[in-house]
């Protein structure tokens, strides 16, 4: 029983020493910047004929971005906000997306790099694109809009994934992309667009003019022979291939790419189909 006080005293000394070490470490640590915060919400608006269910989801993500030659360019902080609404007895989910990007650097405040707002329900980063997807409903097609993650510039609009062609060169600019789709879901009576270019610029854009309705959309392929592919590796070869638009009834539109450019004058089309160049 007489040994209790020394033990208690030793315990106090040890605890004091531990906290003293911790305080010393804290004195040498760098200050942590305040965290970035975002708030999401969900609510219901009750109407006379039904209810509308609304979600507004806001989140952050960090993204390392490559330069044109494949070297490191920057770290971006992306803030994504998706506002979606569904109303009883009305098909589909209405939505819009707002995306902001800040450039981050050591020892300085974040700098707003770009921001855009687009019709859509969800988004994701793909290579050096930010892809916003508006969900399809009934006979209205799904629409994906591709923005440059470097500049926030709107580039491609497609009803399916982009087709990729890998050619000679270093870094991301060695790739070419093919897109096909209706540019505006509110104007589905207008012809769809065929687009070709890099992840920084759409080099060529054509309207595919025909009597087809928007719900009668073709599948899209690329080929250098008779085998239809979703991507090509042309490293060590000329950047020449054929874009194939294949409809469910068997009709095929073949559009050649030669020396890295679509050649509309060499396209093989059945009667009733034309390519019209767009700016």
C-alpha cells in the first residue's frame, strides 16, 4: 500500500512527457489548410397531381492532368453538382450538371480554372475529358457531352462512347476521337453530327443528312479492313481508316479518313444519304 504514491507519480510524469513530445511535434508541423466543403440535399415537392423528387448532390475529386506530351501538367480540384428531378407519372429524370475546376499548387491559394453548366444527370473523368451524361428515356437517346478537362471547352456530343484511334506521337495528342450523335435533345428533328479530332479540338464536323428518325440511330465502328472495331492501333502506320455507321436494317455508311482527315468526297453512301460540312 505504501508503494502507491510513487507509482502514481511515475504515471503523471510519463503522461506529461508524452504530451510534451506531442506538443513539440505540433510546433514543427506545417499548418493544414482548411478543408473544402460541399453540401448535398434531397427533398420532395408535393403537387396536385403528384410529387416531384429532387436531389442535389455536390462532391469533390482531385485529378492529375497530363500535358500534351504525356508529362505532368497540374493537379485539379473538381467540384461537381448534379441536380436531378423526377415527377410522378412523368417518364424520365430531368437534370443539369455544374462543374468547376481549380488549379492547385504548393504554397498558394487555389485558382479557378474553368466552369461549365450542361444538361445531364451524372458525370465522370475520361482521359483528358470530362463527360456529362444525360440519361435516355423511352425513344430519346442517351446523350454524352465531352468537355476538355484542360480548358472546360465543350468538344464532342455523342449518343455512345467515343471511338479511339491511336497513332504515332507522344502523349495524349497521339489519339484521335470519333463521335456521332444529336447535338441537342430539344431539336431531334435536325440531323445528327459526325465529329473527328483530338482531345483539345474538333477538327471536322459533318451533318449526316437522311430521312432517318432520331430513334433509328446506327452503331458506330472504325476499321482498316472488314473487321469492325471500337478502337484502332495505327502506330507505325498512316493515320488512315474508315468510319462505319451501321443501321439495324443493314444499311452501312462508310466514310474514309485519309492522312488524318475525313474525306467526304470519297464516302460510300446509298441513295438518300449525304454529308454536309458544319463549322
